[in-house]
C-alpha cells in the first residue's frame, strides 16, 4: 500500500528499499507518508532525504504543531513535551519526570490512547507505551526550543533516578549521560556487581565517552577503560593499547588504594583478553595473572579470565590444568552472578569430563 501510494499516486519512482525505509519511519501513518512525499518532490536525492527524514522535517512539524500540539490544553501539552525525553512511558515514570499532579501519569496515558494522540501501547495490560517516532521527534525539538538546558537536564536526571530505582540500569545510564551528570553516568557504567558493560551497553557507553574532552578522560581513567572495552567488543583494536596506556598513566599518579588497584586490574584484564583473542599465550598468562592479583573478588572478569585460562590449557592438551581452571571459573562466576561465565565454564568442564570418559558427570 505504501509503494502504491508513493509511486503510483505521488509518482515518485522510489526503490523498494526506499519505500520500506520510509514506511518504517512513518510506521505506516498515511499523513506522514503524504508529508514525506511532498518533501521528496523537491529533493534531488530521495534516498538521502529518506535517511534523514524525521519529526524535524518542516512539513511534519507544521502539520503536527497545527493539528495536534496546539489543540491540547496547556497542562496536557506540558505533559507531552516533558515526557518526550522517554523512549518508553509508564504512569509512575511519567509522574516522577513531570512532578505535576494535575496530569497523573497513568490516567493521562490512557486518555492519550483513547484520543489516538500518536501513542502506542507496548503490552496487553496498557502499562507501557511509547510515542509515535515522528511525534516524539517533534516533541523533543519543541522541548529544546521552549525550555532552557537546565530544565531538560533536570527531566533526564529524574528519569535516571526512577530507572535505576526500578532496575533499568541501561536506561538510567542513558538519561544520566543526557543530563550531563558525569559522576552518575560513570557510576552506572561501572555498575554494581555484574557491570553494565557485561550487559550489552558497549555501544551506548562508547558513543557517549567519545564525545567527552580529553581533560575529562584524564581525570576519570575508568571512562577510558570502558571505551577500550567498547572497542574490543566491536572488534576495533587500532588505538586500543594507546587508550589503555593513557588510562594506566593516569592511574599510576594516584595512591595505590583499592579502587586504583581494581582499575589497574581491569587494564590488565583487557590486555589479557586481547592477547587471548590473538593467540598470544605467554602475554595472556602474564596479564591474566596480574589482573587476578589486582581485581576485586566480586569482579565478573575474574570468572572470564579463569575460563580463558582453562581454554588455553585445553587447546594445549593440558586437560588436568584445564579442568582445574574451568572448575574455578564456575565457582567465581556463580559467586558473582555471572551466568554467561558459569555456562561457558560448565561446557568446558563437561568437555574435559567427556575426554576422561566420565560421561555421567559430563
């Protein structure tokens, strides 16, 4: 239907890929497709426009401002603008962000859904919602135009607190970064127990850290360590050692207290992991042992390094040493709640038991 409208009715001659991209962006909203088509008529490069098309496009802005936003009462309009910082919405979260009892979160979300004001329920219980992507883009732009940066930062700060209190650490980090709260964002990146990096946040953390000035990174070497983790996770090794060397240089100037030792342990652990991936066994053994000596007892990386030691012994044919290392890796991973490490170590230990014909144990 989108292809028929864009190519037959609007006579744009778009490729299938461009039609699919535009349909995804507008979520099949016919007014959005029509507004995009109007814009495309005056663009020489349709594909480039489609890649950049969002709620900031002037036709979308004009339409939504006139037809939707201006028609809402002031209280509801304020609710829409303030909650636009959120990717997902629920009543208590909206209450925490807006701090406005005149627009209670759950009742307001249900009203918006009944009024069909560009809101999408995300579950059958009508607890979680999100705004239509184009509408959200518009609201965020209007919020930035109508409120000073300090107010927007305050909204993100309250959202960060709510997300952390309710167990959504990645969202808590993203809002802390958006609020420009360095200390909070750093703490959330480093995590409590299993760190946030272990939970697939490399991209978000790395993107944020790359925007920070060198002076900030010099003062906070833990951020350079997280960025090195992000590099390693994405397979980028160019500049990896330089990033770790800069972090270590900053740490070497500090008192050798427990937090500094732990960060130095993380530096050693990352060097060990790269050596392991590049099959540099001798370097791996040296850096892995240094990391084990320095890291906190509850650091999940210890379990990974123990598993890697087991694997290194296994491929070298040293099955007894491999069994010992895998068994230790299981204990470390279980103690720190690192389930992925426990799984890998269990599989490795089972292989050794199979080789030794202990099939029931395997």
